[in-house]
C-alpha cells in the first residue's frame, strides 16, 4: 500500500488520530469493562485488557505528541524558524519526553526490562560523533535504540528509516522536522540512496549519532534466501557464501554505511545487537506474546575512526565480519521460544 500524500497525512489522518484518542480516552471504562468481560474466554492472564489498554495508550500518546508538535509549530512562527537550532533542540527534547513516557508504560504494564552491555556511546569517546549500525528487528527494538541514544546518552540521532513509518502521524511530523531520511525500498536507486545518506551524515557534531540499519528490513528465512539470490545474480559469490552462514540476520547492504563513513570520517562506528523483542513485529505478535515479562538486551561494540578500514573492499569485508559476530551474539542470547498460549494464572 502506497503512502498517502503529505496533505492527507497532515489534514486527515493526524486530526482523525487525535479525535479517536479523545473518544477512546473519554470512554475508557467502557472498553476496559468489555475487555475484562471477554478476558475469561481467552487463554492467558488478562490478555484482552492488556492489549486494549496498550492500543488506547499508544493512540493517546500519538495524539499528545501531535498536539505538542502543533504548539511548537505555532511558537516557531507557523514553521518559519522550525529548522533553527533552538527549535531543533526543542524537538529532540520532546522526542526524549515522549519516548521516556512510552517506555515507562511498557515497564509498568508489560514488565519489560532493558539491559545495556558493552561500550555505549557515552563511554566509547565522549564528545565524538558516532555512526550507529544496528540490526533491524522491528519497531520495538528500533524505538528502544532511539530511546537509549536520546535519554541515556544525550545524543541527537539522525536516522535512515523506512517511508512506511510515516503512517504513524506523530512519527511522520516529528521525524520530518529533524534531520532524518525516509527511504522507500525499491523506489530509490542505489546511487540516489547513497547520495542522500552521505548528505545526511555530513556535518555531524560532537553529540550527534547517525543511525543506519544495513539489512533494510526484518529478518525472515524467505527474505534471506531472496537476498542471497540477489547477491549471486550480481556476481558477489563470496558475499553470498558469507550470508548463507547467518542464522538471525539478513546480509547487510554496505553502500549506505560506506557513504556515511566517507561523509563523516572523524566519527566512530558503534555496532548494536539486541534481542528480546525479535518476534514483536505486528499487533498479532504483541497479542501472542502477552503477558510479556521480557528482558531486552542491547550490546554495543565501539570502533574508533582510526580502526575503520580505508578501502571499499576492506570495509565491505569488515562489515560482513562484524555481521557474523553480531549474528553469533544473537544466537547465544536470544530468548527461549514460548508456546502460543501460556496460562500464567495457574498455580
């Protein structure tokens, strides 16, 4: 499904989300009572009320963010100074507020714990820009990474992300006001994509973090096979063989990362692996996993700029070597599989 034009997203979808959130919030007791009445018919501990509560909270969160962003737009002279440093900083502060509130709800309602191991962007080299290279494992893990960068490490992220995320009105408005790039897979040529990424990575300062997901999508066995076939069709047999050995990741697409490194040669590179929410991709996944009681683990590895290889071929081999290392870490740390239905009320 194609993305609606900007005027539809701003003038139709965004106001509709605000109106829906107000309606659901004012009728919240009715929805929760209905969910509690249905709950005994569904296996699991309060699975229906939890999901209803989460959906309403997220819609209210989205609506509150949109209203806050509308105030910032008015305060900036109806957008006249929105790209200035004062209002750019204000938008990063708002990003921190709303991500902090979202994860407070997640910890309280889902018993979600987040642990960070390894060298994080603060202890790696304070005052140095960083290129953050992360696996792609769904919106939950991506939100967590940005939350960590903004709220724990006081970084201002610049993100390369899928255009489809603009279906969420708050994400659409907020991230389009900040230096980010929305990419439509299959509609952007490799040369154009690398040029856009290079432009975005230019001029990183001491508290910036350029965030890129080289896989370009979530891992599935079918996508892995397709990616390997594409490598072979391009005559990249060595890379295809390396990709076949990956168990949890898609083969990385090196062009974007190489463009970012060229544009920001003084930046360090931080590789990020995470596991715990790998299966939380859709609403159906959330439903299946409730109640969660999950522990999300994030692992950081820091590479100073002087240790980044100089040549293109060497950088591609270096990236694939790191991808194999990250894949091995995920295999060792991924949570044990759970059955579809778990009755935690027993006993």
